[in-house]
């Protein structure tokens, strides 16, 4: 039975666990697309490339990110924050060019930034929080 301060994620914030698993699942999807040899029509908006080598390299990076987030590596906090800011900038440009998925991606990254800056998440990644 769980005590009051315990969580199902074994001491890590729950959404960090979800995000880490999401990275690993995305990597598995990219490997499957690389092995299949072509991008299915329903994934064309979401897959970076149809080059199998690039997909495998990206999948390896995503597995590494997922495992590092799961373990709470301090550098991963910075990587997630930096990639969220870069994604927001990219999505702003895409949105101005008429890409319809851009505004949802931008909103998602704003939510990620807010969550990564919460007190519990910063403490999990070993950052001192002064409020």
C-alpha cells in the first residue's frame, strides 16, 4: 500500500516517467518505419525523414533521452528546456508559413517549459529551487 508521499513512479515526478516512456515509444516507431522502408501516409506529418539511417540515429538519441530522463540526469533538464525553446521558435515560423500543426506543437512546448520549471521536477533533476 502506498504511503501519502510515495508515488507510483518510484520517487520521480509522474509526467517525467510518461515523457521518458514516450521518447522510447517514439524511437520504437521510428525504427519500425526505418525497417518498413517507407513512411505510412498517416505518419507523414510527424516523421522527420524517410531516410532509414537518419531514423535509426534519431531513435538512438531518443532512447538515450528517455533513459536519461527516467534516471533524472541533471543535463537532461537543460536539454529538454533548450529543445523546447528551439521548437517554439521553429513552430512560430512554421505557423506563420501556414503549417496547421505548428500552433499545437508550440502550445505543447510551452506546457513542457512550465512543467520542467515546477519545483518538484527541478528538485528531481538536482536543481536548487529558490522560491
